[in-house]
């Protein structure tokens, strides 16, 4: 995602922060494992789940809804923070992969 698109997405999400999340409440069987995880672990799982989401082909944006299951225990504000951190994580991974490919292409070109 380009920095401009990321900033636009962040601004949109900040604007929508006052809206209620429409994700369903987790079932009792789903809540038990989450209760054994620390808040930091739940947040990390949420960040990873957002980072793993593919971007929309037409816009390049990563949808914030529906909320990934690992994010269900988080408040709206915590989810927004985790969502933005997940986007950042995915962007960093994409840049790292691009750099790896560029380095490989340079090595192959020199040989």
C-alpha cells in the first residue's frame, strides 16, 4: 500500500472509530482459549491476522471489516491500533520481499 493510501485509510478509520463494531460475539467455546492468552498475545494474533489479509485488487486497501476472529476480544480502539500495526507489518514484509527480489535480480544480472 502506498503511503498516501495508508494515510487515507488511517484517516478513514479514525473517522469511523466512533461507529460500533458489528462483529458477532464469540461463542462460549471460542472464548475459553482467548481467556488463557495475555492481552499482548491476543493483540499480536490480531496484528498477524490483519497482516495476512489480502488487499482488495481494485483499490489496494485491506478491508477492516469483517473483523478477524483473533481481534474479537479487543475494544474498537485496540482493534484500530492493531489494524494499523497489521497494515504496517504487511507493508514492511512487502518492502523486504521486493528488496530481496531486486537484490537477486542484480546478482543474476552481474553474473
